[in-house]
C-alpha cells in the first residue's frame, strides 16, 4: 500500500472513530465473492484488512454467504475459499435453512444485519467488505458504514459517503454549540455570584451590627464603584521616547560646583618668592623657604 493512500485511510478511520464510535477490533462483514477473490489473488485477507483499517480486525461472515460458497463448491478453487470462510466468526443473520430453502441474496442478508430496523443507522458498527456493487450502493445511504472492496488484487476503502459526512458535520456543530453554552453559563454564574455576594454581605452587616444610614450609603457607593468600568483618559507620549530636559545652572554662579553653605573659615593665601639671580662665578644661593602668613 502506498504511503499517500495509507495516510488517507488512517484519517478516514479516525473520523469514523470520533463521530460514530468505532473501536478496535473492527467487526468486518465479508461476503462470498470477496472471500473467493482474496483466494484467487492469493491475498492474506486478515493482514490486508488490518493494513487498510490501521488496527486489529475481527472477520465475520453470515450464514447466507456460507451457503453461497457451498452452492459454488464445484467451481475451481472454491474449496480453499470454503476452508477460509470456516475460520471466520459466524454472524447469525436469522435466515436458517429450515425457514428459507434458498439462501437470501447478499444485499438482503447484509441489509438485515447492518440496518435491521431500516432507520439508516449502523447500530453495531460493522465494516462491510463486499464485491457486490448493489450492496455498496445501498450501504452509502446508511450513516457510518465503512466500505471495502478488492480491485485487481488491491484492497480499496471508499471515501466517506454524503450521508455519513452530514452526520459528522452535525455532530461537530452540536459539540461547538454545547461548548459555547457551557462557557456562557459558567460566566453568568460567576457574575451572578459576585453580585449576590456583595449585596448579601452589605445586608448582613447592616442587620447584625445595626449601622446607621451613613454606613449603608458608603457601602452602596463602594458597590457602585466596583460595577463602574474604568475610564481611561487621554494618552500622553511615551516617556521613553521623549528627550530629557537639561538642568539650567544656578544664577550668579561661575562654576558648576555649588558653594558650601555656612563656610565662614578664612582661606590661607600662598606666598611665592622668586629666586635671586647669582653673580658671575658665585655659587648659587640657597632657595628661600616659603612662609605662610
């Protein structure tokens, strides 16, 4: 099986699981022609169905289909098909040989098994694997019936029918509506609970403590403030994008450094003396020591 086809079949069977409740092992109803063709093409019917449905399967065959195989026992290769059909689980359709001399057709038998009451529902969640086109045509009118057939030794699963797709779409809409109603109900309960709590608390305080009218009006004002929505004013510019204002220097100040307050101590002046120039050939006189006044 090609990867693209396998991916399509996997998505398809997931839709049947979500909307119609299919679970493993899948119950697969086969007819006489499909069993015969699987033997003619030397196919492993069990493995082929499991690859197509992506899960374990339980193959079932009705009594009427077994009788169809026995009626064709003289055909070549039919004995192997009969032996294979004997290994499958027998589905009792109620068409016993003592009541029905001849076996019912595949269409009548499978229709009675899948849609017994004629309501167009696959109550027991059967997967129908048949080579009969008339059976597949009728099963498309029943909601939730996966259809499988063999075409040139390749097992094919039909896409979802219009009836089945409509049922799935309506189920999705119902789930969506229920979720909306549930969320709306929870929100309403939460809002009602907050309002009731504030009102009940104010009444209980007035009754128990015997407060005056001023306390009651104050509590009413608080309750009204809670109910009021917050009003937003005019938005200003982003403070991060605005340039910062430069600080102006103080008036009458020559330097940027401020003067120390209450500094009355006098400053000492430094006296500098120039060196005396020596006469020619005389040794230089020692430098005078600077004295501070």
